[in-house]
């Protein structure tokens, strides 16, 4: 059992190849149809041409001057290249291309008509779409779908690929887009230089004003305090306080120093001024925060070159700068608090010794205060002067580099118009069409085969049912005729069907000689058991004396096939005793066999067939006939076939190929096996096998004689010419003269003379 299941699960490659071979013409037709469709598509599809322009972005060059902090020069990050790609695909760039090339919708979408319109102009509304007018913005949006921009991997190159319906148009669009991109960057850099120069000039004006103010304050301070040599004055005043203890002097100095810082902090609220002054000493944390603010400001300047003030990146950088400045304010505030705490401590310390040294302290403190203010004013003047010099230098650098254009990018290769279309790819489409046609046809054959419920041929029927297939009756296309008489139907006149029926007769006669009573049944009605019974009887009648009995009492059809009246007495009347055998027997010389039809309608056919009289009747008839063929009802519908199992010697099972479901065929055979029926074999009806027919026709057909046509006979060249023919006749006369000189020749010459005179017709001369 396991081996049988394993065999059923195995795939028979021969069967699959046979299935594909049977459907080879369907496969060929489908593949040819798809190939033709693919060819027509490639010939009539709109052709697109491609052009590629290559741009190098981020060129390394030495800087003439150090002006790079004012704008971005080199950026090689992935985000940078993505930004350049998006800029190239932007509507702004493409609108400039449209304007520069003066593109219109008709120019952009112009294409030749498909060749098929020359033969079928009615397809024009479906194949040729009307071109609607469009503005520059719409054309730019349409160009976005025609352009593909990519970065060449592991390089600084960007490729601009344009697909258009014209090779020249594709090349022009690619080259123009590259030129527009270069002009855009040049204009942007010029604008940056102009803005930087204007800003530097404005800042220089402000710095100059601050420098003048600081110098005026320093001069006024020195005049008001009559300070000529502050260092000398301090030296004189120091001698007055030499007597005081070192502790008082140190405390006084500490208070004066911290007080200067404290006063400076109180006067300067701006964080930047506090950091630039000497009031507070910065640490590494403050310096790092200042560096971060400077970097963010440069980053903001860079982003302003690309994005507007409302762009998310611009806003994000501004917010980051504000956050960092808040952090710096907090750090400076912490330093200020530290200075204040030191100042309070010094005041408390100074209060302890103030009572003894009030006069000296006041004088010394006044001098120190004056010195502090002097130094503060002097530092402010120096800072303003240094800042002014720096900005002036940068302004001069900007003016010097204003006329110089730095190569941010360059066009490496311009696009060239190529007349070879990139789509449609004819070879690929044809190959895919052929493959798709082959796949669909093979899948269709497999689907039809899997949906097929019937048996296909003798090998499949024998392996599935376990019965020997006695013969395969070919499928004959019968025309509908007015009469259905068995002698005039298409099967009786078809040589293939007759030969297949003779094969069935031979198998039954050689293998089952002793089985004289043979029943013919089927699984379902319409399988052809009536036709098989009558034609088998016709085949047996060529060798034996045959009787056919119609035992299908439910739905008899043999009388109509023989052209007899349905009221003619038959098996029912014979079994009931109403008529004798002679009255129920139909004998016709042209048929060659006798027939007993079903007769009148029977209420209980199974009772009649199970009766001992029916078995006795068949045995009695078998003594007078060499072969008795009994047609019975379908085994799956009624029990008539089971009822006659004991009355017959064997049963022939008829099934229609490819139509009758396998389950019904198998269930019918199982029913017969349950009642121990002797199944002689199976007849597979309406089998479609064209190769066997062709071989049979080639074998039995006698070739027709070739009849020469007179008007096509070719005249041959004469064997002898006139001179040779005259010489031949002269030679014949000489030979005849020599022959007549002989005795026999004389006698024959006399006879010939008589014939010429009309006296004898027995002999004729050998030569004329």
C-alpha cells in the first residue's frame, strides 16, 4: 500500500512531456501570438532617447586669501550632495530651463505617429493622445518626471540623465540644466560677496565711532585729573603709606583690585563687554561656549546662502544660537557672583583696619581708582582699534576677491545626442513575450489537464481502473442528419471506427472465445454503449451468427437506432409470454445480425432481469447463436447490470474518454466487482488520437494512379534525322532482297504478294 501511494505521488516526466506534446500547437500558437503582440508593441511604442551630462561638485583649489569663513566653499557630506541633487530637480531650476530653451508642450511631447496608423488609421484616437497647452510651471513639473539625477558612487560626480522623445531634445535639456545650475551658483556667490562687503562697511562705520568715543573719554579723563605721569604720582603717594603695615597695604590693594572688577561688572551689563574687559577672568568652559557661538554664527551664514529665514534649518540654527548664548550668560553670571563674593570678603577684612588708616587709604584708593579708570579707558581704546583694523583688512580682502570666481563645480562632460533609443528594448520585450506566451500556454495546458476529470487514453485508464482496455474507439465528428439508422450513421462509414471495432472483436474472440453471452454496460448514460453493442455485433456478424438483446428496460434506444417502431414487441413481451420468439426477433439481411428490442415499458425491470427465465432465455439463445450481445442500463444509476451478472458470461465496460469523471468510472467497476461480475475489459470511447489515424490512412490507402495530361506531354527529339532515316530504309530494302533469295524467303515473299493483292491476311511483312 505504501509503495502504491509513493508511486502515485511521483511525477511522471514522460506523462508531462506527452501532455505538452499533445498541446504543442496550442503552445506554438500562443507563443506566436505573444511574439506578434510584442513585435507590434515594439514597432508602435513611443521611442525614448537618453542623454547624460556629468558635473563635478566640490573642486579642491587653493585659496588666494583667507575669506572662507564668510561662506561655504567645500562640503562633501552626503547631505550636501543630496542638497545639490534636489536643487537640480527643483521647479525653480527647471523653469529656467524651460525659459532658456523656449519649450512648449508640443516641443516637449512631439513624437512620430506609430507605423500601424498607416494601415489602421482608426486607432489614432487610442494611440495618439492630444497635447494640451501648459505653462512654464506645468512644463517644469513634467520635466521632473523625465529627469533622473544621481551621484556616482564613491566620487564627487553627479550625473544628469534626461529621457525624451527626441535625442536632440534630451541632450539640450541635460546641457541647459547643467548650465543653469552653474549660473545659479555663480550668481549666489556674487551675492554673498556683495552682502559681505556691505556688512563689513557698515560694521566699520560703527567701530570707527566707538574708537573715537573711547579715545575722547581717555583724553578727557587725563585732563580732568591732571594726569601727566600716572606712574610717577603713584610712586610719590606710595611713600606716604610706607609706614603702614604690610597687612594693611595688602588688604588695601586687594580691596582696590576687587573693587575695580566689581565696579566694571556693575557698569557693564552686556556679556560680550564683560568678557572683553578685565573685570572677570574667563575659564576654559566660557571659552568653549564662545567658540560654539562663533561656529553656530558661521553655520547660520552658510545656511542663509541656501535657505530662507523661514526654512526649518535656518530657524533651528537660530534657536541653537539663542540656547548657547543663554548658557554663556549663566556662566558669566557665575563668574560675576564669584567676584562679588570676593569683594564682600575684602570689605569685611578692610573694615577691621580702616579705623587706623582712613586718611592714607582714601588717598591711595583715589589714586588706584584713577589708575583703574585710566587702564579701562586705555584697554577700550586698544580693543576698538584692533577690531577696527581687523574689519578693515577683511574689507580690503573682500574687495580684492570680488572679481575672482571660485570654481564651486564644473561640467565634466556635456550630453551628446544619440539616435539609439533606450526604450522600448525590442530584444528584451520579444524574449519576454515569447517566455510569457510559453509560460501561459504551458500553465493553460496544465490547468486544463488538472481540471480534466475523465480518462485520456488506454494507459491512463488501465493504470487507474485495473482493467484491460480492449480497444480505443476514435472520436468522430458526426453531422446531424434526419435519420439515426445505425446503417447510415457516420460511425458505420468511418474506416477508423470500423477498424477499432474490429480490433475489439478480435480481442474478444481470441481472448474470450468461451464467453458467448457478453453484456455491454457503462457508468452513466450517453457513454455510447448502444452504438458499441450494435457495431460490435456488426463486426462479429462478419465471422459469426450474432444476436443483440436490448436489456436497457429503463430507457431503451436500440429500436430508434434501427429505425423500428417503439411499439414493436421485444424482450418485455417475450418474458411475459405475450409473444413468441419469432414475433419479437427482428431480422434484417442488410444488418447481418438479429435483434431483440426492449419492447413495451416495464414497471419493474430488475424483477424481469433477475428472474430465472431470463437466464434460461439467454442460454437457449446462445445455443442457436455464436455470440449474444446484451445491452444493459448504466451501472451507477440502476441495478439492472448487477441483475444480469449471473446470466451472462462476461461484461464489457464502456466509458467516454475525457468526459466521464474518474470517480464514476471507478465506482461502477467497484459495484460490478462486489457482485463478482466477470469484467472482460474496458472500451474507451471517443478517444482523440490523430497520429494513429494518420498512420492508418497511410497504411490502407492505395495511391491513385497518375494520369498524364496530354497538354503537358513534352515532345522528344527525333532519334534519326532525314538523311539517316533514308539510309536506314535503303539498308532495310537490301536486307529484304537478300532474304527473298532464300527458299523460305521466296515462300514468304509469295505470301506477302498475296496479301498485297488482298487474297490473304494471315501474315504481314516484318518491315514496311
